[in-house]
């Protein structure tokens, strides 16, 4: 029976992993994702070339290796309790919702204290924008947008993949997302080498980003907030240059009653992003509201993932009988 379960999520393990993340956040030392990042950097030094083929090899080895570790961990777990424990550990390792909320609140406190220099130094923990010269409103907008987008990457996506594909899905998704953060840039070094990692991340996040948008609508304030979120999601979600980020940001913009988008600077290059939502520009207090909405979306995603994993397990049991 254990082998029948391999690759299907443990609902108990997913919920326990979410609880561990809420209680403990990311480990300060020895984080498995950091170890994966070091391994990826070492492999990049050995195989890098300005070539899509080399980038495909790089991604395949690392994502395939992460999935293989997940398969081995599930096969080694004997019985439902052991599998739940393994799933919980993997879920805790790959989730980042609590740390995301902490970063958002830290940025809000710095802005409330008027310490713009410290807020600019802290922004790279959330996104890759150039913080130099950003004022308080620009920092607030960047933080709200990062909380919205990363709610999918840090919480909804791993839970969805964990429900569908168990521990292999959890680990493979985090590998995909980490590689995109490392090499998925449109700059001279990574335009070709990082192409496969970036496209794989787009594919892995297609469904989770849209689920995040729908959950943001469901978790918005009844009445006006939910209606605004739905309208912004439908009207503005596809306007963003990213196939996924716009769904999350548009829904959050509508739910919070703010307007996101505008000029962002990356590596000294300015990019104009479309406006999402109809409200005012975000302020510091909106960061706190975005963090609360992100937490509500994460909890809703956890419930949905656990229910989905339970349904898949029941269906598998029915087919076996």
C-alpha cells in the first residue's frame, strides 16, 4: 500500500507542515533551500555556457534530483503516520509564507519609523528592484506587490504541488522556483542559460497563480473588497508582462482598494508596468493589510490542498478495491 501512495500528497502532513511554518518560520541555520542553492551554484560553475542546451541540462539535473530525493523519502516512509511526518517536514522546508509575512511587517515598521535608508537596504529580501532613490510610497508599493506575488510562490504553489504530487512535488517545485530566482534573468549572462529555468517556473506557477487570485477574491472583505478584487483580477490580471504575477497582484490590488504598477528599476533599467486596480497608491498601513490577506490566502490554500489530497487518496483507494 505504501508504494501506491508514492507521489500523492498526505493531507495530514500538509496541514502539519503549514502549522510548523506558522509556528517556526524558516530555520535560521541549515535551511535545505540554502543547501540546494549552494549545490546549484556549484553545478553552474561547472556547466555554465551561453547556451540554452546547457541551461536545460542544468535545470533537468537539479529539478530531477530534487524530485528523486522526494520519491526516495516517500518510499522509505512506512505507513500513514511516517508518510505524514515526511510530508510535514518537506512542507515546512519549502513553505515561506511566515517568513514572507515577517519581511513585510519589518518593511512596514521601518517605513513607520521613517528610516528610508534601512527600508531600502531591506527591500532586496523581498524583490530584485533597485531600491536606490525610492521614496516611502515607492517602497510601500514594492512591498505590497512582492507580498502579493510571493504568496503564490512561497505558499500556494508548493501546497498545490504537494497535494497533487506529494513530497516529490514539494521538492521539485521549490527547486524550480529557486533556480528561477538564481538564473531566470533577461541579462547577458542568463538570457540563454536561464531560459529553461524561467520557462519551467512559468509553467509550474500557471495554475497556482490563478488559484492565488481566486483565493484572494474569496478572502477579501465581503461586499466591496471581494467585488473589487474580482473585477481587477478579470480586467487587469493578464496585463502584466509576467504570465502569473499579474493575477496575484491584480487580485490583491482590488481586495485592498489600492493601485499597483508603475515604473520599476532593475539593474539600472527602468520598466513600465501597467496599472492594476482602481484605488489610491499604497501606503504603509496597506503593507499590514496585504500581509493579513496573504496569511488568509495561505490558510485557505492549505485547506484546499488537504481536501484535494484526501480526495485523491480516497479515489486511489476506490480504484484499488
